[in-house]
């Protein structure tokens, strides 16, 4: 049986021992893999913060945003040799040709070649209303999809204030660091949106001190 690669972070090592190792695509590799896919997608999470701030940090995975309604199209596009798994609520289940949507408990789709291969990408899905993006943390927030992303060099990224609004729920050390490197670069509209969203969803959050 192959040995898992060494991981310095104990929590990450436990995670990989349970779910399998990651060797994520780079943003360029994501773009190459999806070059022929005609559905919208965008980078989210820490990679989107890297792009916005012009800084970088270590990444355990890579998160790719997409609309939940387009999951069947993604499965069809990737096809063999890729295997896609529904992920969410601490569970993983393979998606097969008989699946026409993610199960209710899942909001993510992990991709790898086979059982002994590392995961390469985590597709994070968003619900939509007639193509408009719905904020999973607060479904009352519905925005035109084009207003939730920005582009550079042909690559779409989720707006930094939205990335941080997602990160506020867990507020891990890396999320705190992402806030610190992003907040000074946000414009007033972005700051106001993020501040009001965190206040509404997470009253008393320690990030609010930074957002004063």
C-alpha cells in the first residue's frame, strides 16, 4: 500500500489520512483543464486572495467556483480518466453517470484520477436564481454573477470581500491572515459590504475589530 506523503501540520495530516492526499492543480493547470468547458467558473478561496493582493501563501488545495446547476455538465466534460466525488458535511461519495445533480448534503465536488491518486481540485458550487449567484451563507443575497467576480489575464476570481465573507465562518489562522493582507486594499464599497455581512451573520466576530 502506498505511503501518504509527509505533512507537517498534524491537523492536515489527519485530514489526508482520512480522505486522501492532495496535489492540487495550479491556477494555470485549472485553466488548461477547463479550456474547452463553456460554463462559467472562477477561482475562490486563498488563491483568489493571492491574485487580488499580489502576495502568496501555501495552499493545501485549490477551490474552483461554479454554479450547482452545471455539475452534470462538469461530469460530462471531464469524463474519463477523472473521477468526481460529492463532498460535504464530512462525507464523500463518488458521482457516477447516473447522477444528474449533487446530493442535498453536498456543495462541493472533489476530482482525482483514481483511488490511489491525489485530489487535484475542489469545485465549490453556488445555487443560482435564473443565472444569478446566490450566497450560500445567506441565500437572501442574490447578485448578478458578473458582479461577484473580477478578471485578470483571462482568469476569473471571486471578489475578495465575498471570499472573506465565506472565510469568516471558520476564521482559521490562514483566514485571519487573508483578512489582514486584503483589508487595506479593499475599496469603501467592498469594506462596507464585508463589514455588514460579518456583523449580520457573525455578531461579535473578532474580525470586526479590524473592520472598524
